[in-house]
């Protein structure tokens, strides 16, 4: 298995009308000390989320954050497919933008999970190219700071 610092982790974040939480969860994911890219996919939000994401996507940190916009609401499945298709990482995790259901955890837990052959995710699907882990609540990305 590759060294942890050689692995690129793609974090796909589906978003729909999450104006109240999206900036904070993006900040938390980007603060995790792992080599990663965050792909936020907005599913046609109408509450100001798109404007918040446009601001976030145009500011630093740069290549770690990409924001994709669906022209209309197509559902979570379509958003996930778009995010996974855009992912460049060795592994893909899915992180919900809703802070209400997440629990504090540490990035150390994530480091351990990705450096072993086990996974602590809710679900996992593998292909020859990469693994996809579905992590919604209780995920290490939602560290409290």
C-alpha cells in the first residue's frame, strides 16, 4: 500500500440549500492535514448557497477546492456521479454538508483508516481504479475547532 502522504484523497460534497453550513464544513475539510481535493457539487440551490460557493471557489486555497454547479436540481445520485467523475484521487469519500448530524472526531482516525486495508466508513465500493467510501455522519472531516 502507498504511503499516506502519496495518496490523494478526493472528498465529494453534495450540496443543496446548505447556505447556513457550507462555508464551515468546507473550512473544516480543508483544514484536515491530508493530501486531498475537495469537490463541492451544488445541486441547483436557491437559498444563497451558490453565491457562497462562488466566493469560496474563487478564493485561496486553490487546487484543493473545486466547485461544480448543476444547472437544475437533479437529485443526490446525479450530484454524486458528477463529483466522483471529476475526482482525481486514489480514494473518494463522500461528505455531507449538513453539520447537524456530524460528530467531532480527529483527522488521526482518518489517517489510520486510510493507512490500513480496513475502512471505517458506512459503505464502500471498489473498482480497479479507486475505492469510494460513503461517510456521512460521524466522519473525521467534521472536526471541531
